[in-house]
């Protein structure tokens, strides 16, 4: 299942279901991320993913959080992963 949660038709939630049970889901946040805190400023949404939060075994079991920063030309500059 893919959910498009904003008017830009950017997927903000992707879920993997097997035999009626949610196995994994990823929440996407678009905008400029603060690498230290994980806060994403969605007012600066230029279409790039600022943060992806990954859950396994249902919504309550967070596996990891990935944070992405870009340079002035929109190229990936930093990719970090936190537990």
C-alpha cells in the first residue's frame, strides 16, 4: 500500500503486507532535515526526502531512521542512519 499524503503526490507511507499481516512500513518526510534532531522543515519541501522512518512487525516496532541532506545543487550530501 502506498499513501500519497500531500498535494505534490509524494508518497509519505509505504506498507508491505503478507497474508494480511503488516510486515514493514516506511514513513517519508520531505523537506530540509536537521541531522542532529531529525526534525524535518516541511516548509522547505523541494521534493527530496529529508527523513525515512522504518518500522518492522507493525507500527510500534521502529527499526531505524534515515536522514538525508543535499547540497545546493540537490545532490545527496549526507545520509545517516539511527536506531
